[in-house]
């Protein structure tokens, strides 16, 4: 029997975690997270991690595996995830890979694009620009020299913006030109499940999730992390907005609304990224479990006949 990597993608708050657990239980297997924020042990409420009950109901990998003070990049993630997959396939016919971080998903399925080395002086200069003046000037530069990346990148993530700029400046070619746009062969027998719904419903799901985070203690969680607020891991949606509130830069109501707005914008960027992959089988929501299982079984039958 062939081995399958069932990959679940989609925008934030759509129900990927719930579907992953249902499928893992159905196929008596385990889940690998490709959510770049759920790696961190200290970030819980604001990253919408699976609950303790969910984590105990199915074995999860690459959640709570590092600290916000650790250095961890996509290459390390690729190495860790592929070792786990190799080990699980010794006893499992199916593995579930789930996450909303498109680049991390693609790294496992298709590998990392080869990016040229960057001069240290360029990286240092860009980081100094960010420390002194924030993102505004960096975004202007990126939009000018690489509009393709500017359109698709998380405009609030200074690490990715600096990465795109340093490669573009050093190589004198747009960062996007090094990202392979052609359809690549997967490293595995893949079945990619995409979850989505109409925009108004998605926005409602996002807004409800943010309200739930506040109710569950997001502000208290962020307070405990104040000493880490300058770390890259904390420059993320749900945390940076509450830091603004705690530092009297905005009211609580304004900060909550910013989280909702930034989350909706992030969801739009996620969908733009995933829509470029024509191998994704889209479903309206996680409750189409019977149709999703039917697709998986048909793919299995097709490959084994």
C-alpha cells in the first residue's frame, strides 16, 4: 500500500486543526504542525494552538518544540519535519501535515528554493534601518524593487521583508525571481486539502476567534511576555497589538480591532499564496469530512491499482 501525506491548508480560523484531528483519528495516525508561530512554547492563546485535550487526543509534532529565545529557521524546520515523516512512515500509511504558513508547507512538499548568499553589510544596514525608523522605508524599497514579493509577503513581518530586500539588493535581482513558480514534483504522495468559505463568513470566524482569545486571557499572556517583546517571535499578530495597549500607545478596544483587521489581512495573503497551487482540493469547511475522506480513499485506490 502506498504512503500518503495528507496536507491541510487554508486561512486562519477556518478550522484546519479540527479537521486534522478528525482525519488523524480516522486513519489512526499523527499530526505534524507547519504553523510557524505554534513552535514557540510561550505563545499559546494568541497563536490559537490546539487545546490540551486536542493535543492529548492525537499525537502532535512541532508544537511547543522551541522557546521564543531560540534561533529556528525554515531549514531547521524542514530537517526536523522530514525526520519525523520518515520515522512515522515506518508504521503509518497516512500522516497529517497542517498549517497556514504556506512557505513552510511548500518546504516539506517541494523543498526550499536556492537563494544566493547575502553580504553581511547589507543585512546589517537593513536591520539598522528597521531599528531606527521602523518598516515604512523598507516597505517603500521593497515595493519599488520587487512588487511581486511586496504583493504576497506579510507586510507586518520585518524578518521576511528584510530577507527579501537583502537578497534583492545583494543579487541585483528581485527576490521573487529566485522562487520557483513552476509546478514542482512533490517529495511525497500528497493529497492537499484546502479549507475556505465566503469572505463575510471568514471575517466573522476571525472576529469571533479574536474575541475568544481576549476572553481566554490573551492580555495576561502578553503581559508575562513583556520582557521578550523585542524578539522576532513576538513581532506577530495578537501580541504586538496588545503590547501597544500595555505601553499606552492605543486603547484596548483599538488594539483588539487592530488584531481583527491584521488577521483578516493575513487571511487574504494566505489565500493568495495557496491559490497559486493548483493541486489543492478545496472544500467549503471542515464539516465536509465525508467528502474529504471519499477524496482520500479514491486517490489511494487510484494509486494502488
